[in-house]
C-alpha cells in the first residue's frame, strides 16, 4: 500500500497525544466529600477498572488512525494501475551534454527508469542515436521502398513491404552506418544507401496488447502529418482516442487500423517543406499543401491545462525547433502524460520513442532535464528565458482515481462510525 | 450574607402562609409551634390568707359563701422550639450548613411569631431560650454564633440544649445524618425531652450522585481520610445504590425513634423547605 499524501500520516502523532490527554483527563481530582462512607461500597469495584483498557481511548485512537489513513490517500496495489506514456526525444539534440556529463537522453532515460513499476518499455538503441550524430553517411534499410525511393535519398536496396515500426543499428562500415528499419518481423538488411548527409528516421512502436479492458490509450500526434494518426483497437474493449494538435489534420485521424504508431512515410515527401514566415510562433505556412497552420499550433501544446513549453520558429530556413520542458499531466483519471524535453525540427526530425507501461499509481516526479547545453540546429534561436505565457509553472494538478477515492471514502465512513460509537459511549458514561 | 434581604422576604411569605393556614383551621392550627405562651390555667380555690393578692379573690364565691377565697392558677405553659444544628465538616460541603441555618432561622421566626420560646444548640454551644418576635435578631445572632466544629456530635448538641419547660415541646434536628449511631442516640434523647421530633435531613443532590470525573481523590470533610477511586459505569451504579440505601436507612432510623424525617436540600425554596418541616 502506498499513499498519495503521505504527509497526512503525520496526523498519527495525535495518537500518543490522545493517550497523554487521556492520562491527564484521568488524573485523580481531589475533592472534599461530606463522608466517604457511601464510597466504601465502591472501593472494591474500582480496582479492576484501573487495569482495563479504556474503550473511549480506543475509539479515539481508531478514529484518528482511520482519518489519517483516509487523508493520506492510501493506494492498494492492483487497484491503482494506470498507464504512463512517456515521449522521449532521442534525436541528435538529445546528445547535448548536461552539467553532470551525461547526455540529455541519458538523463531522460535514467528518469524514465525510475518510474515505479516500469517493467516494460521499448527502448531505443542508444548506439543508434550516438551513431546518427557522429556519421556523415547513413544507410537506411527501408522496409518500404516508397518511403525512401526518389525522395532525395539514394536507395541502394529495396525494403520489404511493411511498416517501419522499429529501428536498429545493423553495421558500421567505414564512414557508413547501416540502419535497419524493423517491420513487424525482425529487422532485415536491405541494400539501400542514402546519399544525403542527413537522414531522418522515425520509429513507430507498436503498443498493442498488455492492456486491460477499460484502459484508455490516448495518442497524441506530435507533428503535422496526418498519415501518422493511425490507431488500433488491440482489444475489443480498449478505448483509443487519437488527438492531434493540428486543427487541419483532425479529419485524418483514423481509429481501428491495424497498427498503432507514428508512421511517417510522408516524411520524405520532397515538396513538403515548412517555411516559417513570421519568425515567431504565430503562424506557419506549409508549402506544397493546401494547409495553413493556425497560430498556436506549437505555441505550447495544451493538454488539460499543461503545456509543452517553448516552440520556436525561425524565418527562412525552415527550422522549427521545439524544446519542451518536462510536464506531468493527468489527461483523465487513468492516463498520465509525461513529457520530456523534445527537440523537434524539420531538418533533423526527432526520433520519438514511446514508452508505454503500466505502473503503480504514484506521483511520478520527473525533474526537468532542461538546462542542457544543446548544440542547436543551424539557425536555431534559443529563446529560453524569454517571458512567454507557456513558460509558467509546471501544472501539478492531481486527480484521484475512482479506486483511491472510494477507499478514502470507506475509511472516512469507518471513522465516522467509530466517532458515533464514541459519542454513544460518552452518553453512557 | 446568611440572612439577607431574600431571606427576609421569605419570612414575609411564610408569615402570610401561616396566617392563611391558621385561618383555615379556625385559629386552632395543628402546627407543633402553635401553642401560645403565657396562658394561665385555673387550678382551684383556697381560703384567703393575709398577703394574698387581693386581685385573686373570687368575689362571686364570696357573695355565695360569705368567705374570702382566692383563685389558684397553674404556672404558665409555653411552647418550646429547640433547633438542633449539626455544624460538622460534612455540613460545610455543598452549602448544606448555610441551608440548615436559613431554614432553622425561618422556623425560629415562625416559632417566635407563634409565641413559642426558641433556642438553638450545636455541639460547640447553645443559646438560651428566646421569646417574643422582637427578639428574632437575637436568635439570628445565636444561630450564626453556634460554632462550627469538625465532627458531628448530635448527642452532645442535645445535651447542651437549655432545659425545656412544660408545654408543647418541639425539636428539629438539622443534619446530614451520616453517623447513624450518634444520630440515633440524639433522636432518642430528644424524644424523651420533646413531644415532637423532626429530623431535617439536609442532603445535596450532588452528594448522592457520583461526579463525572473518571478518577477521584476523595477527602473526608471531617476525618480528612483520603480515598482514591477510578470510576466506571459499574462503580457509579454501585455508588448510586449505596446512596439510595443510605437515604432509606435514615428514614427508617428517624421513624424508629418517633421522629419525622423531612428532606431539604441546598437550593430548595426556603418557604417550601419550611413547609415540608412543619406540616
């Protein structure tokens, strides 16, 4: 059993105080009495009472105990499970070194590891990330040739059909790094060479299964590509909600397709280039599409009162950098969103990994991994510290689950019952 | 102040009540106090001798007998009211002593108003007989002067009382009667000296009820003995039973010695308390 507000257990110190108070209350009061002869008959009866545990004191202590437990918000194992979705930027900028020498990614993952009950997460090969930032040439092993073919990359092979739902390092050869994009099956090596100096890789992680009925998965589309917004009902009773921050992509949300993940075949559309026009995150023009993002798309992605921090744009070079601060927000009573610093730009698209796990309902505190000394992408303008409305304090709202709430009520009811007994005993006395 | 303005107002009420009661009984009240003093009873005739009061010569008899005879009378018969006060330490608790003094004073006032002679006595001393209503302040002073003493010794209080003359004799004992045996002796002694003995049993309701405190350190008001108790429901019930038994025992004790017992308590209305005693 854990407690939501363990500080409330400090109320238990009232119990020894009650005992002291009881002793003080039971101290003999000196009284002059006309004659003791009537009391002589009582004298023999009072001795056992000295040894008897005082029921009133027991009632009082029990009431305090129950009230303190109820106020502490006890969480019984098994009743409080909920999923935590962690979005981690594993892109190149997460290799920025923090003050303690770790990379931002390492620090982030270390924090993720601390999440209680984190039994299963789909990690990203850290070597991949390291390699991606250190090699000039990359080889992408595409599972789906159209993804890369004719998109400015040299395709040296053809991938098997499938969805790019995983990625792994295959081999390092000279100045070439070979990647494998995993499909539904094991990674396959395909002779594909990408001639561009940079490669953008996104992974979509299947999250199907392992969810109990009634669990809600909430998928947030983090970019402007409607093709990413596919959700799957892995179980009949699984409720999936897809959301997008892009108003013009909402129509693209689909639920019920086989794969839940972030697919980005359209990532490599050569004509899909974002050119910022305002220099401030107040409007973006997307060329090659008929969509114009409305202001505020990246101005702090608001989710139930929490925001994703800074979103910055820079005119002219197509850079849209997103650096969020960690956020914790209860999207509903059973879903916790944890956001960790994310870098997001169009030139070096962030690689996103999704950690989904079931953890015990505890208050997860993830320290800000901010203050990283990032090497910004070329042209990136660091506006951290600029007073923006979304730089406000981290929302710390907390919602109770039904299970926890009901347990607290039960305890409170018990406390009331004990108090009733107490009152009755007092009346009898 | 023991005999304050309220006390005097109560006396006025008593005066009206008694007058009304006496009127209702044709002036021949059955009150033990209703025995007018100074009345002379005709005893007979004897021959006049030199030196006899000529006012006592029965001239009607002289007309019939042609001899001087004088009327003889018995000595005057007066009603007596003796107030026996227990001024022990136990009576100081719960203001019982004050209650007893006030009720005794009211009774004394009634007695004086009815022409009786009134005296008060306690273990530490006694007053002389006081007669005439005008001397009521003397009675009050005597009552207040009766010394408070630690122990109850009713027999000694009775012994200290002034000699009671002939006529109707009433004794009223004010006590909480905690000591049964001395109380019995005192009542027996009074019964021999007074035609009517009334026992005003002064008990506070609170002393017949266990206090609310769970633990007590009780000190006897007279002996100073100490008793430490922890009270639970059972002990409280036992005390209650003992208190009820005590009250019944004292009623039986009074009845056994031909005394009538009237319960008075601190906080009682003075007029009502007096009525309970005299009726």
